[in-house]
């Protein structure tokens, strides 16, 4: 593999993912759910619109998960497949999906950790199937974007910087 | 690892600024943060120690504009430069689409530059990434200092080039930054060699910061086609 692997998803994938996340939202009464990829990019979010910068949140989530993966290895575990951060009012539960994305549930006292943990487990299994099907269909190699190697694209790229 | 969302027609790419401690990686991001229209950028997140040394990373998302109908968003990261923080430095490279190596031009930092460049190659290799095949740009920072080493010496130590065996690529490419020099050329021995594009910079004044970002992001976007 020469460079970093990439992935892309189509509208139908996006719809299936969002539907699954919306179902989890209804079942658990969490405030919001975010799906973040392991490199720190937001894939999807449902529920209450975040009051924070979702991109910053995603980059920190990915870093948090990566750092904890390394900690897991140090104590002889392969990974920590889920993490829980407890706050006074707001808490978050993070779970790995297919080793490529992280499902983050933000919740307060309208639900409980037990409920979130239980329901997230089922959703993670379903999302894992979705993502694995998606990866096997599209592959994880660099997707080629039509027209990006053209002169027109190069001119547009040049214009971005004035 | 660029992420392409066809539903929202967005491309997200990850750029990492690498290099020795106190070389100016964070300063590069701070300058971009200060100059880009606030509507086109997010917050600058810094995970730093109390003495403002980067502990884990700095992060800045920037929207560059639209190419072929896709909104292009670049996530700029720096790594902690200090040797001690290699574990966290390596984590940041995960899924990288383009790398900027910020070298400290000061003569007495040459060893630190070399060590950091070697560390970059090693960490990339551990992920199975090949630095010679992904967008990679070198920035020689602090050019205004009296003890700055000549660019020729920095090039010889840090960017001597790598062999190109793919015959389809055996074509001389001039270096736009240095007239008379090349990014891809043939040695008298017949071997073809390529090296990373280079920019000179004084990041504290902003000189060369956007040129560097432009070169690397252009390479990343072109690599998508």
C-alpha cells in the first residue's frame, strides 16, 4: 500500500447509516449521536445539533480513541472497544465500529449508562455489517475522482489560492 | 485517508506538519488561522503543555473552496516535535494524506532535523505508508536568522532524493521554486531521482506559510484524480 487508505460512501450508504443512528436515538433517549472516523473526520450526526465545533470534537475523539488503543496494548489488551467519560451532567460513551469509525453517544440524566451500553452494542453490530459491506463493495484503496486529474481541475485548484 | 462524501459532495483530507521541536509547526498553523477568513476555518485546537510545547497535536480545519463541484476541506495537524513524545506523534500520522516537514534552518538544529526526518520515515513505514509516494513537501523555516544553514546544505542532508524505478515517470521535472534545479531528474550514472518540493519560510512573519500549504494541498487534490 503506497499511501494511506481511503474510503468513500454513496448516498444510499449514508441513508442506511443515518436510519440506524436515528433508531438508536429513539430507543435510548440520548441527546445526540456522532459517527467519527478514525482519522478525526465527522461522518454523520443525528439528534440535538451540537453546540460545539463538530470537527474539533471529531479530531479529539479520534485522538482519544487512538491514545487509549495504545494504553490497551501496554497492559496486554488488543484494544478497548468502548470508552466511557462521565461528567457531572453530561456524559459520553464511545464505541468502535469495524475498526474504522467510532460511534459517540452524548447523553444526560434522561437516560442511563446501562441503557446506552446495551443498545449501542446492538447498533454497533448492525453498523459494523453496514460498513464491512460498504468497504468490501468499494474497497478501501484511494478512490479516483472523475475529472480531478484534468487541466480544468488544476486551474480550479490554482484559483483557490488566488 | 481522504474521506469523500458523495451525499454532501465533500472531500476531507488530512495534512500533517512534522519536524523537530521548536521548528515552527504550530506557528505555521497559527498563521493560517490568523489569515484565513473565519467563515472558512474552524477553531484552532492546541493540546499543549503549560509552556506552550505541543503535547499531543494542534488541529485546524480549513475550507479551501470548491473543485469539480466538491467542497474541499483540509484538516491541518501538527505533531509534538520533542523526541520524547513519539508514541503520540505516531498516532497523528494515521490516515495522513499529505505531509509537510518543517525543518529548522539553524545550523545547530541540523542533527535534530535529520533525527526527525528519520523518525518520520520510520513512523510512516510502521503504518505501511511510503513517504516517497504520497504528497510530501519540505519547508525550510527561520530563513531570516543569521545562523541559518544554506539551502544547498539542508537539501543535501534532508532532501537528497529517492530513486524512481517506474520507467513511466522517467521525465525531467523542473523545480519551480529553484530555477535550474529539478524535482525529478537523471543522475550521470543513469539513475532517476526525485525529491520533495521545497519552500523557504519565516513562519513567524507568515513568509512561505501559504506557499507551503498551497503546494501540499495541490498535490493532495491532484492525487485524488
